[in-house]
């Protein structure tokens, strides 16, 4: 196991800022690194219901049609999530070969599938190069925003 | 009737619409942003579709995403709720073009009433009283006198290029007219380099009175009486009551008659609200809201009519089966808007709701999407609960409201509940003696005192 | 009006009474056992007094302790609620002797109606229909024929010394009379060594219909229509509705008229209920409850009258300001009793309520003392929440009830909610087609199927 | 199953920082690894509302008039609690000497005070012998069932 790197100095700075600004929480993230400090005024109360869970979305491919944000942390690395609501097609037309298959190699920018929204066909480009490890949806399946579609490792 | 309705909104109003659908045997589709994945209406809906990230522009205002969600779920109709796309004529048109029913008025009526200038013209043509004033700039003392005679006192003289109160003068009676007129011109000249001024009736202490309309677009139009929404801060309504403590039955009948005729001529369909300023027995049109309103439950409480159910029915092509003579105003109702805000600074207070308990018992209705463990997201409107109380008399309603506010528990976040508790114990409020400026005046006193 | 009312009860009904007092500006005293120190009504009351240990006999039935609590808090009046001491004539008398007002009828009326035999006699004298039958034992065939002629068929012949169904025979028509009579005598002789038998009208599929009465003891008497409480299991009501799906307006008016006359003659004061068996258009008196009833909110929902407020008002000496002609039956209401019980075995399920969320929205009322973190004590009645739903029609009410039941969250303990959900989807219930035996029959089928 | 890797050193560092800075929470993340430490001011409340507290009652004197039960555990040893609702009197009549005083010795069964309920005067006997350490009520004070009246040690 590698040692967990702790930037003590940064944490002290954040703690100082917390004090100074009277905030109760500060969170900073830089790429995959994230720091969070908090100070509670009153005793923390346990919630009766589980807190809202972040949807399993991942920094996903940005399509020109709809801006795809990158909320929170997600599931397996390399997961490509849907940037929009619509119907996903794995092949350019019915009966044709699929754009990609499990085990196949993809280059960054290569079309993975098409998502139809409002009768417009939106090509979904690969956000990074790699091997298609898993295809998580069926051809013609309706997909939500943020729904995991494929894993490219 | 529809098989499946998509609810293009969030929060308490999405839940309100879900409830109406469920009670009509209509399946519901909740669309939501990633921030609302655990929202109450999402949990209760038959189906849900995540349509985008937290930012409203990318989710609740994202027309393409909402229509795509309708497509993939096979919905028949879309209810836009309140706010977001509810008064967007383009969205209404787009919904119809794609073959869905828009649960609301026609895109044309939304567009007409969405344009302040055209709306006022339309109101005048439809026989709805507007604030009387000069048609354009008032040039010279002779015209000023003539306009004053037509419009009546008190009069407001304001710079055509104006703003921020400069170039604005009030003439309470004829004796003050000429001085006010010339001072306004001089101020306008100095401030804006343009001495053109308009004149209109000055309303010093108006109340905000609005008429709830329900129409089927097929000749059926009724009104559900008025709501008094004078309790406002920065044009945000805080508490509403129906009927208004300021109106009598004759005034109600008169403005009701005007509203009915106008909506009949317009051929309006769906629920809608005509907003007026009211002073000394006179009504002056402000605007028309071509949608459901946040405060609709108080009209439901005093008439027994489910407005959302009726909206859905007429959108499906049904005619109203209520006639005006069937509608009886029964008792009194008040709504308190409980916002996730600091009750003194109004700073938003999103966060985890650690404990939630609704008031219960006779005459109490709560419309809220909160539950213990819910996290109020920071991206949206701060309204988290509506407490609606009904009583046989205004006094009974006030007493019931007091005890119901005591019973509401929303812990973990700040809410406006303490403000409401203070407010309803004020003699002016108890007497029903307040205008649209009262709340800000009182809050200023509180802050100073 | 009273300054301070002591509430001699617990649970949802104590909260119900607290709410009415609070809305009338009357201070409340909650008395409670050690098991109820954290109960909702104790938290909300202006004052609270611990009167004893968990055992009801030492706390909620402890007259001396309750009166001592009234003394030390300086209460003016005592509301006994439902159950416990609410129909105890001695307690009512003791309350009055000590100079407090008992919020209920006179001790004499409580005593009269508390005695089954005297109550039936009184009912007959007051013109209230009772089950017709022989005045005493029927001696010989000639008398049997004579009684049968007076009483009418179907007839029940039962052993004077009887019980458990032995010595009981039904004669559906005259042709069966003689055989049934002699068989009943023979069975009675064999089973009890005594062949005396009574005869009375046999009710095969009666409904339980009750009339809600409100009277001021000063000549003012009204009724609030009927409630149908036929949905029972072991004489425990599970779900009640008003109006009854079985009654028409003429029948309602007829039995209402009878009830008004009787209560007028009796000089009754306070809320009360006349319970009837109803079959084929005929009403037969069972008993009179001289108190508020658990199911009173459905009558409140369809009439807009606050029964507890009226009880308190007339107890304070006020006259009713409602006349019968003012009372309009408006729509339909259903109450579901949510008990802390296993929904199939009915085993009690006390314990910690880990999560609690009330249904909300239009037409929904919840009367419950629950909150998240409350521990339902094992010592008392299992009723933990009443869900009362109102709609403009019975169908609207049923649809609303369905969605409201979906919204109720009571976690940590078992409740009868799932039973209600199943029940309201049964065609017989939807059609309003059930008698007092329906529920037990259906549950037996469920258990077997 | 592979052993779950725990970086004790890093956690100790964070705990130390938490103490030092007075924060109530620190979270650090690096790639898929995440550490979070927190300390709450007061004991964390599980239930939304405090659970029902047992009333501070003690196996108390049994009066003939009203049966006094012995619910739950109570406060200080030797506390005598009220077996009934009523008004407590420390002396047999107004102006007279009190039955007992702080510091005085009492025998088991000796009358400590009178509790008036329903116009009946109920003598409260000492449940055990000892010294009167504290009198917790005033003469003529209304008392609840289970209310602590006196401490006899």
C-alpha cells in the first residue's frame, strides 16, 4: 500500500480560512484531488433517511448538442455516461454493424453510439482512448442524463 | 383523459401535480436534475427521468431534454407547473408541435400576456380597468390640466426617461398640479436631459388583489373569487389570504363579472390569474398570469375546487362542469410560504433537513416536498413548504394558523416560520389592515427597533 | 369561555382536543402517565402534570389524580376525550362536585345510556326504533305465532339462558316458524336445562350506521348526518365513511328527524352518537355513545363543523348557533384507523417510530400524535394515526385516499396501512357493498386463499 | 478478499490536525482514495427528537391512599419521590414546625410531609432511615406523580 499523501499545510490554510470567513464548510478540488474541512456549530444530527446520493455520473463526453457537466464522483473508472436524455443506438442504422464492440480498441473522439433526442441524432465521441470493456445498454434503449453507457479502460 | 402526464417542474408544485394526476388515475413521469434525484415527487412518480445537471438552464429549462423525456416515456401531456417554462410560449408551442398536450393556455395567450405593453392594451380592449393616465407624454400646462381632469387625483407625474424615483412627483389635488408638473419636468431635464413626462393615477396604499380564473376555451368561464397577496417583500409574496379582508361582496361580484366577460371574449383556456392593484374601491390591472399560481390552494380551500384537476380536465378537451352560480365562497383561508431562508436577513439556507414534521388536524393542509433526511439543494427557489389553513371565519382561520405554525417542525435549515409567527400576531394583520408596502415598512421598523 | 381546560386523555385524541382549545385561545393542561412524558400533546400543552405510572388504572383512570391535577393547575373544565373516563358517570359527577365543568353530557344521561337495558327502554320511549321482539319469554306455539305476526320475518329464536349460538334458530318465513321454535326450545333445554326462548327480528346483513348529534341542552339540537362504520373486525371499527353509501336522502332525513326529536325530549347536551343496525331501509337502535367518537372527523369533513369546539362551547353554557337547515352535507369523507398492529395477525406492535411522514395536499387531514423518534408505549390502545380524506364525490375520495395511503410513512413499527391499501381496492368496498360481517368474511378468505 | 488498506499514520495526522485546528470534519481525496475524519461536539443524536426520558423517580414510600409504583431508575440515591399528584405541605398546619429539617435524622416510617389530594391529607412516610440531605420543594408547592421531594442519605 502506498502512503496516503496529506497536505497538512493546505489543511491548516483551509482551517484558518474557515475561522476567518465564519463558514462551516470548505471543499476544494483540483483534478482528482479533493480537500474538505468543516466545523459544526451544533451537534450533528443523524438523518432519518439516507442523504441524497450523487448520481453515478462521470466526467463524460461533451457533445456539441447538450453541454455535459461533470458532477461529483462516479462509478468505475472509464465509464462513459449519457450527456442527454434520449434513445441510444449502437449502430448507425438498423441491421448495420455496431460502432464498437466489447474488446475492441477505440481512439479518443471515435463515435461510440448515437443518441437520438428531439429527432436529432447526436454522435457520442469517446472521451478517451482505450478498450471497450463493457456496453451497459441495449440498442434502442431510452437513456437518462448521466446514465452509464459504456466502460472504456 | 390522459394516460400519462409528464411533470416539467420540481419541488412542492411537482408533488402537487403528481397528487392530482394520481387521484385521476393518470400515470406520472417526473423529470429531474441530478440534484433532485431523491426528491419526493421523483420517489412517488410512476416513472422518472434525469434530464440534466443541477443548473436550471440545463435541466428544468432545457426544452429539448424535457421533450426527449416525453418521447422515451410515451407521455400524452406535459404540465409545466409554476415558474421555469410555465409561461414560455415557445415551449408551449413546441410541446404542441411535437404532438403532446400542453396543460395550460394556448401559446398565443401566453405570448400576449407575457408582453407587458400588449397585455395592458389587451386588458383595456377586454374591458378590464387599468391605471388611468396620459396616452403619451404630456406637453404643456394646458394638456396637463386636461389629463388631470380625465385621470383624477392623486396624480403621479413621472419622467418618460425616468427611473429610481427621480423626475417623479405626486399631486394630491388640483392645487398641487402645476407645481408638481413643472418640478417633475425640471428634475427630468436635470437627471435625464429630457423633460418629457407622463401622468397617471397615483396609488399610495394599494392592495394586491388577484382573481382566480378557470376556463375551458369552449365558452365555460368561472372565477373562484379573489386572493389578497398584499403581504409582499420585494414583490415576493410571503402570505396570502382569501377572501380579501378589504373587499365586500358587491366589489367581488363587480370585478368577478368584469373578469368573466374579459376571459370569455379572449377565449381563454385553463387556469389563470388577473392581478390588480386595489385602492378605494377601484381595481387597476397589473398583469395576467397564464398559469397555476403558488397561492392557488387558498382558492381551493374556500371553493372546494381542485384547480389542478380542472386544468388537466380542460386540457384534455373536457368542458367545465361548474357554473359560476355553483361556486360558493366558504370561510377563509391563509397560506404561509415557508422558505428555506433566514427569517430576518432572507439569506438562503439550503442543506440537510434533519427533522421534519407537518402540522395536522382539522382545516390544515401542507403542500411540501420535504422529508427528514432530504437535502434542500442550493440551485433553486427557496420555497420548501406551504402551510394552508382554512376556517369558517377569518378569526378561526387566524387562530388555527397560529396553532399550526407552532406544530411545524423543519430542523437543520433556517426557514421563514418565525417571521410568519411574528407577522400574524401584528394588530394590523389581525385587523386585515395592510397594503403592499406594509411588510417592508414593518420589517424596517423591526430592524430599527 | 373557559380559561384553562384539562385534557384527561392521551394519544391522538388528546392532541385533537389540545388543537381545538388552542384555536379558541384556551390554555391546556396535559395530564399523563410516566410512559407518556414525551407525548406530542404533552409537548404542545401549556402545562403538563404527571399523574401516575403507565398502568391506566393508576393514571388515566385515576379520578383522584386527575382532579388533583385540575386543582394544582387551576383548570376550569375537564375534557375526558374518548375511552378511559369519557363514559364514566361517576367521574362526570365527581368533576362537577369539585366545581369543574365536565365537557360532555350530564352524569344522568351518561348513566342512562351506559346501562344497556335502560338505554333500550329509553330509546323506545323516545321514539327511536329498536329491534322488535318479544317482551319476554315466548310460551307456547300460539304466543309464538302472535309475536311473529307483530315482529315480522326473518325471526331469530334464542334461548333465554343462551350464549355461543346454541339454542338459536332462524325462521326466514312463517313456514319455518314452528319447526324453528320447537328446535330452539329443545336445544335450549339440552344445553342450559331451561327451554325458555325469546324471539326478535333477525338481521342477516345489517350495516352499522350512526347519527352524529350535537345539542346544547337548551333546546338546540342538530345532527350532522350519518357515518357508516360497517367495516369492523371483532366490533372494532377499522374504516368509516360519511355519508353511508347505502342511505338515500329520504332515509337520512327520516332517521335524522327521529334523532332530533329524541334528543330534544331527552334534553341532551354535548356531542353524542346514536348507533343503529340498518337493513332493508329500517333502523334499529343499538346504543348511544355519550361522548366524542374516534371517527368524528369524517362528520367534520362533510359539514365543516368543528365538533370539539362545539362541545367546549356548549359545556361553557353557550347555545348552538347552528340550525339544522344550515347544515349541508358536502362531498364524501373516509377515515382509516392506522393501528400499531401487524396488518394480518393484528398482533400489537409498540416500539420506536424511526421515521414518520404524514400525507399532505388537498383534502387530506391527519390526526396523529406520532413523530420520528417517538416510542409507542405498549400499555395503551394501538391507534396511532387517523387518516381522514375528503372529496367532492365518493369516487374522488377513494382515489385521494389511495394516493394519501401511499404517502404515509410510519417506519419502525408495523401498522395496518397495508391492510387499508388492500381493502380499498376490493370491488365490494369500491361499490359500497358491505355489511358488518364483510370484513371478517373477507379476511377469512384472504387467510385461506 | 484482500485486506482493506488502512493508513493509520495518515488518519492519526488528520486526527491531530482536527484537534489542533478545532475543526469538526476533514476530508481528503486523492484519485479514488478518500479519507475523512470527524469529531462531533456533543454525542450524536440518533433520533430526530430526544427519546422518552424516564422520569426521575425512585422506589418511593408507599402511601396507603395511592399505590406508589417504582418506575425505572432515578436520580441521586435516597431520593424520595411523590407517590401522587397534589399539594405538598412540610408542616402539619400553617405556622407549625416542619416535620423534618435538613440535617435532621429520620426513622423509617416517620412522616416527612403531607400531600393533599382531593382534599384528603396523605402523610408521606420515610421509606428508609437516614439523614435529611436536601428538601427539594417549597411548602405548599404543587407536585406531580414521581416528582423528587427530598433526599435522605
